[in-house]
C-alpha cells in the first residue's frame, strides 16, 4: 500500500463523495468474465464462510462465556437462525468476480483518481452479498446509512436480489458483532455500537 498514491477513504473529510467511484469500480470488476480458475474459487470470506462461523464456531464460544452481554448475543443468534436468512443465502445465484475485501482502508483517493489494493481474498461472489459487505464492513461506519441507501442501485441491488441483500446485511453485521464480542473488553465502544446496529437490522 505504501507504493500506491492517495489517502485511504476513511481519512478523507468527505468520504461519501468518492463512494460512487467505488461502486463503479466494483461494477467493472464484477463484469469481468468468470473463467477458470476464478469460476470455481469463492472469495476467501464468502457468505458461506460467515454462515459456518456463526452456526458452528460462535455458539461454542458463547456457551463457554458468562457475562452481561452473552445472553443478548445468544438471543440475536437465535433470531438470525429463525429468520430464514441462511436458507435464502444458500440458494444458487449468478456469480461475479469479487475482490473479497470491502475494507475502505484499501481504497485510496488521489485528486480525481481512485486506487485499490489487496486482492488476496478475491474469488467469486454475487452482487447482493458484495453490496451488503460494503455497507456492513466496520470500516464503513463513518458513512451515514442514508448515503449508502442512495448507492444501493449503483452497487447492483435490485428488486430481484433485495431480499438476499437484506439477509446478507444481517448476516455480515452479526459476523462483525461476533468479531467485536471476542474483543469486547478492549474495543467496548465499537462492540456496543455494533450491537445497536445488529439490533436495529433485526427490528
């Protein structure tokens, strides 16, 4: 990253001004032909991987914990499991090329240009999941939800995939809550903010 010019998006005074560029660049990458080996190579942090962590790993971690927040975590996990999101997200959908990393720190703005680094998580995904990943990544929290809503179409959200998009948002947000829950003592403000966000997504 040190060899690429520009400033990371979260460091900009008005990061929302360059988000349409990110949407356009993401769309251009998704339009690439899905040839081998990418056609059979899912992005590293795929939605299937998130589901596995939330269904197999996090419940075991919660079972071994007992603090003021554990009960809330179990309730949210139960709501997610009963929501039907897992079944919806496991349905087949057209695959597109994905960088596999929505971290805004890896997008660098320079004058009227935009650079992106870190493609090591790349593979196939789908537009609804990648759109949700951009919005629910914890690096995106300084951007108001009202701004993200204006960009949903640009990120490929439409009438056909909106339910999948909503399910992916809840799943990805819950996954970040699990990450922050494990570090709740050292990152308590972030954890509590993410807890409020997940509760709002399930309300």
